[in-house]
């Protein structure tokens, strides 16, 4: 069985280009969700029995130093081990940075992956592309964001979009606009919904959910109806791009008119002490909003911790004395406490609501940071080794996958590359990576990612 | 978007039992570093982290008057001076103060 989108195509010996194109064009040319549901049968995508139904990726833009956070080397020389000390966690034998005391109490839920690395450039954008899409690419071959892949394969399960990015897209991180947070060739219907505002602000509301004040209800309905009529007229000469455009319009109308969508974004419905527990800051309130999104039917939330690395406190710890002047002080006073509070609040909250067992939370970054401190006491970009982690769903917590050498400079055991992270998420969500393909440029079938899941992650 | 910590300031009540200080929940918690500032005879002698535990007892029993207050980091911007200390961002007090004498 070959699955393209939600279209299951029976095949005996693999699939043919012809069967792919037939199903692919059906999938691309106007199949709405009911059509897709009618076409569902047991196939390559089995979301019914999958242990993981939702995903939240927290992307630590700028990238924490692995030696200062989740892969400490207290026995290394001072210029390697840095300024912080490790603390024991609630899992014997696993220690992490002293500035994550709350996370240390829930290590039994977390799987640390300490042997991540990639072999392309050391820019933020290389790492973002790897982690967001499972590929590195250039402007001629842009690949879709993993949230868009999930949106394309599973569709929406409520009025809310299948994929949401909080609080906004990654902006300038130094080396161009290709961050891997677009739907690329999957088309505008599968673009993530970008919040584009700070949910911690007192006046927070989502502009995209407001009907313009000069639009009375009947007038808005009339415009929606007119749009549908125009769409019907155009459907006869339908192309892939017009279909995508139509879907995007309909999605926008659904959002604008849905009380459930408005409610999902309304953080004022949360008790004050819970908002405090997450932290009254952009990241904390975005984590809380991520939980509300999942609860309301969003399948895939991407949460960018910062949208740039310039002229603000962020993980990009160069200590350069200029626009990239993050130091140990920023980690100790701001970044680690902020992350520790919000991340643990999110895990606790998801768990208490029964959502953690079906939601994977992946904390990802672009790369690690140089093992040796630079002359200013900072650390620079280092894609040869770093640590990320996952929990939730059927991820087996309390384990460490892979290791680095004595100074954290190279994977020592079980080297892992970013596509394996996405392969694991896709696998956990019930996608058979050997038989599920997407129609790429020219509608050629393309594998989601060229990697195998990390089997050790799962229980 | 840079983060803003304007408007409502976090607040918690603290109380003393013997030499151990206890804190309540922090209302309007900014989620940044929370620490006890311990002074002896007016001089800062310790700033231990206060996030993980809700109480603290300073181990030093040197005679003197001790004053303890809860502080939180207030981020204004990332800028630092030549000594690599923050210029505008700083710790602010977010609780009442308690004192004891040894």
C-alpha cells in the first residue's frame, strides 16, 4: 500500500510512477478532508494506532552550548568544562547543568540524545534547515517544514490549522532567509499558521482572527459566499496552485469565523497561577499557548525560542562584546531559568491533562558550541557535536542515547544526525517512511526524509 | 521580537521560622532567575538560587544581623559594559524583607 497524502494506493511490488502520479494529482487537485477520509484505508500512514498524535518542537534558536547544559564534562580542563557545575537528576547516572533544577526532577520522562552532529556549514541556517525539514538545501530546492508535511499527510482535525508556529517565524540569523519553516513545494494550503505576536503582552490578541471592524457579519458572509462562487467557476480550469490558494482562503475563513479558534488563543482563560508557572514571558506564554493549541486540535506546534540572534539575550553565546554578546551571565540569569520553568510546566501540564502520552515534545537546536572557550569566555558554533532531547508519547524517558568524547568534540558512541530526529517523529506518528512519499517539484515522489528512526528512543 | 518585562512586577511573601526563610508562590512570575539575597550587617554575603526549593537556611552562623529578600532578574536588554556586567538589566527585589540576629 502506498500512501500519498491520505490517498492510499494499493501496490503489489512497490509503486509505479504512474500510480503515484494518479494518486498524487488526485491528492493535489482539490481533495478536501471528507474526500480524503473516504479514501482512507489501512495503509502506509496509520495514525489510528500511532502512539504519537501530536508534536511540539521547541527550537532553541542560537543553540545552547552542550558542555554548559546537557552534556557536561566536569573532569575536563577549565577552558573546556566552563563555569557551571552538574547536578544529579532523578535518574541515577544522568546529570545536567545546575541551572535546570526543575528539569532534573523529571529526567525519568526525558531521552537525551548526546551524539547529534551534522556535516554541512556552521551557520544557524544550516542547522535550522536540517532540524526543520530533515534536509539541507539551497534556494533552488527548498524543502517543506516538518509541520507542513504533517499537515499535508494528516490534514486538520479541527477548525485550527494542522501546523502552528509560535510566536513567529525565525528571522535574521545571519546567513539568509532559508530557515526551513515554509511549506515549500507542498503549497500555501500547508503553510504553518504564524502567530506573529507576543502572547505575553497584556494586549495580546491574534490579528488574523479579527474580522475587520468595517465588515458587518452579513457582509463578511456575503464575501465568503462570493469567494466560493468564484472558486467554483475557476475550478474547471483548476491547477495545483489555484487549489492551494483556495484552500488557504478557506482555512483563513474558517479561522476568522470559528469561536473555537478564538477560544484556543485566549490565554485569559487560564488561571493566573498556571500562567505564572509557565513564566510571564514570551517563551513561557508561548509554551502555554502550545498546550492550548494541541488541546484544540493542532497536530504540530513549532515554538521558536527567539526569532533572531542579534542584539538580544539568546543562546548564541559568542561573548563578542558587540551584537552577539551573550555570556554565562545570560545563561545563568535568563536563559536557563526561563527554559527550565517553561519546559517543565509544559510537560507537567500536558501530563496532567492526559496529553503527554500522545504528544511528543522535542527540544532541538542548530548545533552545539565549541568545546574550548574563546578568548572572551564565549563559545562559537559547532555542528560536530551537540545534545537535544525528546519526551512524551512512547518515547522512553530516563535514558541517554549516544555520547561524545571526553571534551565533547565528537560523537563517541551512536552518532545521530538531524534527519533521524524527524524520522523518529514521523515514525512515532504512524508514518511508514519506506512507503510514504510526497509529490515534490514536478510531482516526482520524494521520501519524507533519508534516514531511519532512532529505535532506541521508543519503549 | 525582544522580550519585555514591563508593567506588573513579580511579588512573593516571605517569612522566617528560626533561621529558615520560606517563600510563597511568586505572583506574576517573570520566570527568570529567582534568588535569595542574604546580607550580614548590610553587606551582601550570598545569593543562592531560590527556584527549586521554597525555603532556605543560610549555613553561616557568624555573629551579626542578617537580612534576607527574594530577588528576580529583570531583563531590559543584553548590553554589557567593559567589565562584562549588564548595564541596564539587573536584579530587583520581589518580596518583603526578613531579619534575624546571631
